[in-house]
């Protein structure tokens, strides 16, 4: 089986690559390494790594022609600069649509897309059901949602996963790597009032196995534990993990204007249709992630939202 993974060296992609190689699949990765590194990928005779962007349409076409992939895992996304909506549009909409069209032309067996839970905007009910209206507020969320809608209206067999945060060892975006890095360096932190849900790597990789099966029809699914964890809870657990004894309490701020205070997804339809559900606890998964940070180091972190008002 030949599998093409965009953004294959990133947080999600690198773990998918490692998992698929253990199952003897042939994998081609395309990544521009803006928020990742070639070192995040293992050397394997069944893995081809190509440096470049999905915005390079000729390169994308050449990959389809050479590898004739059966499955696409679309992990690539623009999120690192909330002040640059044009790059978000170029990557998350234009290049995604091109990838969809190429997949149609080459009769790809299934297109698996990873979507942000920010697509819902401010929810009217919690946990958020899959049929909740879409009202993203950030450039990242708006552009990712447009890409998903183009996929849903394509001729492809597809699965699109609206993801809670995945606690994988290569996570470089969000509050967890930010807190770990700053606290490890003896720097102060602030917390927002945000509440999020999370899943662990083991459960995420079970989802990858499900994605390769043919028995499931097209669909969009919430991937979540269905339980909310506050940013302050995360901060406290990282402080405890690092063994920091004397530290002043962080300032608690309102979320930024392009962020959402509480996002907890309802995964009940996912369990009913795909048979997928979370099997590990947040505490277990967070400890595994923090141990990975201590072992491998953490050089740089990113954010897809604007800084909240810190006054």
C-alpha cells in the first residue's frame, strides 16, 4: 500500500509515518520543515521524504505521478503566524483544493483530513455535537474549515477528523509545550480561561488504523475524550511534574479575541459509527508527553492565535 502524507514531519504526521512504517506500508512525505525537522523522521527503506510545500502544484503533481498513492493523510497546514491570513488561505484553502483535485484525477482510494476543532467558533452547547453550526473566528480556523468543505463536496472517499489536541511527543503548538519550555527556563507564564479536550497518542494511532479500512463510509467526525481540561489545570500539572516548589501564581486572562474560551467535542457519533473512543486518561497521556520533552528537548513552540490582552 502506498501512502502520501502532507506535513509528514509535523506533530501528527511524524507519528503517523512511524506507525505506518511498522506495518510495512510504503510512505511518501512532503514537508517544508517550517515547523518541523527532517530529524523528526526515521530513516527507512519504505520512506521517501521530499522537502517542499503543497503550494508547489508541479511538485504535488509529480508525487502523484511517481507514487500513485492509495491513501492521502493531509496533515499540512498554515498556523504559525496569526497575522498572516494570506498564507493561511494559500495553504489551507488553495493548496488543499489542488490536492483534492489531484486525488480525484489519480483515483485515490481514500483522503483522510485533519481539521481543527476551532471550526465551530463559540459553541451554543457543550459538548459540541458534530452537527453544530460552523463559525470559526481565527484565520487558521476559517481557512481550515473552507478546505474541509471543499473536501466534503468532492468526488473522493474521505474522512475528516475534527480533532481535540493530540498529546504526541512531537507537539510544538499550544499551551503545553509553551508552559514546559518557559517553566523549565525559569520564566513566568500566564494562563487564559480556556478549556480544551485532549486525546493521547495511542488512541490517535488507533484512529489511523480505522482510517485505512474500507468498511466506513464518507464522514466528518469529532475526535475527543469529551472531557474538558482548563489551562490552569495543565499549568499546575506541569509545575508538579517539574518539581517547582516556590512559584508565584500565574495571571489569569480572558482568551484572545480570535480564540474560544471552551471547546469540548462530543465524540458519541464517532463511537457509534467508527467504534472509536478514548481508552487512556489525560493524566497518563500528559505525563508521557512531558517525559518525551525531558528526554528529547524542546527548542521552539508555535501558536495559531493572537496574544490575549495582558494588561
